[in-house]
C-alpha cells in the first residue's frame, strides 16, 4: 500500500526527532567526558609539577651529600697521614729507646 506524502513526511519528521535526541545525548555525554578528561589532565599536570619539584630537591640533596663526602674524604686522608706520622714517630722512639737499652746493657757487661 502506498503511503501518502503526509505520512512519509511525518515518518521522516519522527526519524529526524529521534536522531536529534540521539545526537544531543551523544553531545552531552561527550561534553561530560571532555570535562572529566580535563580534570584528569589537571591532576596529572599537578602531579608532574610535584614530581619535578621533588626531583629538584633530591638533586640538591645529592649535590650537598657529594660535597660532604668529598670534605670527609679529604679529612680522612689528612687523618690517615697524621696517624701514619704518629705511628712512624712512635716506632722511631721505641726503636731508639730499645737501641739505647741494648747499648747500655752491652756497656754494662
């Protein structure tokens, strides 16, 4: 049975209304998703900034620790040199005292 033009127009109008509702729902959903993505992006950017600050602070701390280690190494080297000098002096004094005792005991005999 052939449909009249009025029926066909009414059916097309109904179809257009349905498609318009679908498009509006999709737009609304898309806008909500875009807003959520923007919020997530803001959170991610804030986290990146915090990580960059933490990285900078850690780099500063590492540099300070390296300086302290270098200073302690120099101090340790000086202390070791001083310790060696004390040991050598003590051995020399003990050796001198022993040699003196040997000479004295040899003279007494």
